[in-house]
């Protein structure tokens, strides 16, 4: 487990007799209080899913054989890795994360997430459910993650990147809501073409825009994938950071809403409100 990144460095704060997390939380709320109305701060707890059968298969066969053949089939007759589920090691990693959160909530007084988001891929549904179920959470902040299509892994021709139908996901986690417009079938994975890194970056930015534009919460949990978390970190301007399966990284983000300048044009345009966009900065 690569959980130590969630522990705060020994930063000096003005408050005393508080845990590091409590002092950090006070600092975050001070930043929010002292910021203009178009600036917001959020702390994103971004967690990678636990080990899936696709991860174990890649280790077993080796990356060359995995990429050339095995990743493009649904399984090997013993294990299935199309929309891979967690293997026993991955379940154990999620249970370790659950114990870690329980300790941090009770002892270090880490702020509980106010909102939860997850990738629609099955390994993330399992990881989020095991990680956060049974914790002593505030009654006003229940664990009820929103399933967001944009948090899925980078879309390759590998079958592990193909998601299950919406009805299958709903049967697995019937109380979890889907974001509006979530389709029944996976309309993006085709097994022939792959998403480029630049296209994934656009998708990642849209996810951030959705969250920062619509969610007033400060403390947010995101359960996703190594590639998608890396893409989000890149969009945020964060230094590259590789997460092991089951690991979590907390990131403080400053977002500023700015007016976009209209593009020069010689044609007549209808009168519209001036568009807005988010600019992000690592803190």
C-alpha cells in the first residue's frame, strides 16, 4: 500500500493543540474565507483502485505479451479481466485503505469527504465501496458516490478499459446515482482505436470543470485509475506522481473562474452571456 502520501508534511501552522489534519483544514478554510468570490479551494483525495485481475495478468504474462495479445481478449479461461474486478490482493488493499481512513478519522481527525465520485469501471466501484463502507462518517455527509463517466481510465484497445452496461453497474450498486446522461452502453470503447493523451487531458479538464462548477464541497473523494489520475494531475500542473494500486494522494487545488475573451470574428453573432472557465493552480 502506498498510503503515506496522505500524511501531511510537518508544516508549521499558527494553531496549536490540534492534529496536522485539523490545522491543515483550518488553513484551507482560512484561504477560502479570505479569497474573492471567483476563487475556490478544494482538497481532492484521489485514490487508485486496488489490484485487478488485469494488473495480475500483466504481471504474470509480462508487459510485451500483455500488450501484444492478452490485453485484447476478455480473459484466459481462468480469470476474466474485461472490465476487470478486484482480485484477492486488490480486495485486501481496499480493506487496508478502509482501516487507514478509520484511524485517520478517529485519531488524526482528518476531514471526511463531503462528496464522493467514482469511475464507472467495476474495479473502482468495488474499491470505493470497500474503502468507505462502515466508516464513522457525519450523517450529513453519507457515502453515496456519483458515478462519473469522465473518471474512467484512458481508453485503449484493452478489454479492461471497456465498461459494463449501465444496467449491470446499477445492479451492483443500486443506490449509487449516475451523472445525468450516462448511457446504457459504452459508446467510447471499440477495441480498434485508442484515446490520445491530449484527448484524455481534455476529458480530465472537463471533469474538473464539472466538479468545481457544480459542487460546493471542499473535501472531495475521487476513486479512479492510474492513467486518469495522472492526467488530472497533469492538467492541474502537478509534478508527475505514480500511484500504486490502492494508493491515495490528497491535492489542494486553487480554482479561479475567469471570463473568456470572445474570439475575433467579422460575422454577426447573437447576443449571449460571456462564457466562463476555470483556471487551476496547485497549492
